[in-house]
């Protein structure tokens, strides 16, 4: 590569606001930009050809003392994995993760968004690594006040916001509505219960509600102004349509349907 090309490459790297490193397949640093200089904390001659973990003082490398690429942790290192994938032909690898860097007795924690892209440099295939500091976005991992009832969250201005609105404003993140498998199963079961309840006649529904309130057949008959024998028939039909064998099961279904907490206009006369 000519001197002009090297100069242009250096200018392009310095134009990148994130930490930019040009590395080979062993993650040895070939070039880096001015933004990365503060992160690396050394002169260029002391950094070039060093492996990334050694130059960055990765806490895992510092603790084991074997060097970058030689510790057990390196087998699952996201940076090394991204470099391998980029060299294997993946157009652009992007990962978000947490880095721990050791500087003397001090450990620095960084939240970064990693991008890895392969390119040609001095006749060899290398990888451009860009590490973007996303610490501000990761503030959501810290303690976030959330209402135990409505699930709205409180921002720094003491205002309460819906979770989706909060994430949109602070992370430009849009949420889509969906169900996890457990909730989907619960919703399907609830929909089936609602279909069963919809088959009840108005009088059967009244009997259903009174049974779940603990009323006996005789009491229900008095409230509805009919014979106890008729109530037994209605009660049997209710249990058959709701597919239960006992009043306790009927109460459980009523709870699932929200009937125990719901007040109907005629509740007063049923008490």
C-alpha cells in the first residue's frame, strides 16, 4: 500500500467516532484510530502487533496471565468470534456486549456495540473492528422504577411513562406485541373458557354467578323466585357446559373469567 493510501486509510479511521481497530486473524492490531488511542493508553509503537486482549488489558487475560488467545475464556470471546465470522465471509457482524478492562488495580466496565467487517490491507484479508460506546443506552440495565400495578416506568423527571414510550425515547427502540408460549397457552385457555360461558343462557349465567358466590340451591331459588328443583336443573346444565364436576371448580373458572371481582348491576339483590 502506497504512502498516500496509508495516509487516506489513517484519515478514514480517524473519521470514525467509535474505537476503530484494524486486526488480522489472530486479532493482532495493525492500525487504530485516534479515538481508540485513549482506550489503549499507549503510544502506537507499543500497540501495533499486540493482540487485542493484551493491548486492551482484558480482565480475563490479566487474571490468567496466559495472554490473548490462550486463556479458556478466549474460546468464547465475542471479539475473536466476530473476527472469525467476518473472515469467513459474513458481510458485517454486529454484537452488543460488556467489556471489563484492567488498569492496575482498577477495573473499567464498558458497554460496547461491536461491528466487524473484512477488507483487504497490504495484500491480506483483515478485519475492521469498530467498538461503539453504548453506556448511555445500557443505563436501562440499572435500577429502573416501575409501577407494580400498571407497569409504567419513572424517568429522571419523575414522570411516569408506558414502557414502550420510554424505550422509544431513550433507545429509539420500537416494541411489537406478541405472546410468550406460556401466556399464549393461558390466552388460548381463557378464550375457550369464554366460549363455554357464552353458551350459557341468561338464567344459567345468573345461577353460575350465584353458585360462585357460595349460595345454596335453596338460596338461589329464593333470589330468582323459582323452585329449588329448577335451580338444580340449571346448575347441572351450567356444570355440564363449563365442563366441571364441583362447585370449587366452577369458582376457579369464574375467577379465571374475572367474574369474582366484577360487579354486576343486579349484584345487590343477589346478596
